[in-house]
C-alpha cells in the first residue's frame, strides 16, 4: 500500500524507514533485519581494524650503521662509539642508545663488540690498566677479544657483523 508514505517522493526511489526489528521500503514492503546488511557492522569493522592495526604493527629494522673511517681508530686499543636509533612500535615511539667497542687488530682487520654485558645487560667499560672490559654491576670481566675472564657473564661479548666500504666501517644492526 502506497498511501503510507509522502506522495511527493519520486517514483522508483525507495525510501527506507526503521520500524522495530526491520525496515519498510518506499512501497511499504517489510524488509527484516536478516535481509538488510547491518550498516553499523559494515562501517564499523574497517574502522576498528584501522584503530587496532597500528598497535599490532612492529617495525623491524635490519640495517648497516656507519661508525666512521676505519683508519681513524687506533690499532690495538678498543674505542667506544655510541649512537641512537628511533624505533616505532605501534603507537609508541622510543629512542634506543647503543654502544660498540671497535678493536682494530691490524691495518684492515677489525672486530666490533656490543658494550652490553651478557649477564644482565649492564654496559661494560674498557679498562686500559687491567686490559679488560669491566662490568660495573657484578664485576664481570672480558678480555680484549670479548672472552669472559671473570664473574657471572655466561658468554663472550656479542660481536657485530662488520663491513668496510670506501674506508668506512659499518656494523650490521638487527632490531626487532
Ligand atoms: S650485568 Fe654484567 S656482570 Fe652482571
């Protein structure tokens, strides 16, 4: 029956009207909720996915960090270099600081150690007198090659993969 809705509506235009658990179209035909897509769900899902997705996203980083010209590091003496990296994890942005000891063994032979103690992650320092990396937390000690010589550290200092291109030393950094 057509008299139920305003007659100025152009023919062929189907006006949808809410009535209880379903809808009436322009011709007054009942359309139950089963036959009508729930617009709230259709519109809401992508919006929710948009809101949630960044918080689940972790940006992994796999990169080479240049540390400087190899010739500038003294042979036989560990040199500390530090750098920072910004990291985005979902909504969170953080800045991480890194330290690395460069041990140049000869003109073109080099090893780069992380300065993070392998016991509980304190930062080690090079002690020239003792010729050792010393951890201030529990007196863990490592020799110049990173090997444990005293204390609780369970393994040698971690060494970075290195490369030298055009005289510049870089280390491979893998962040999760
Ligand atoms: S954290 Fe370095 S010895 Fe414990």
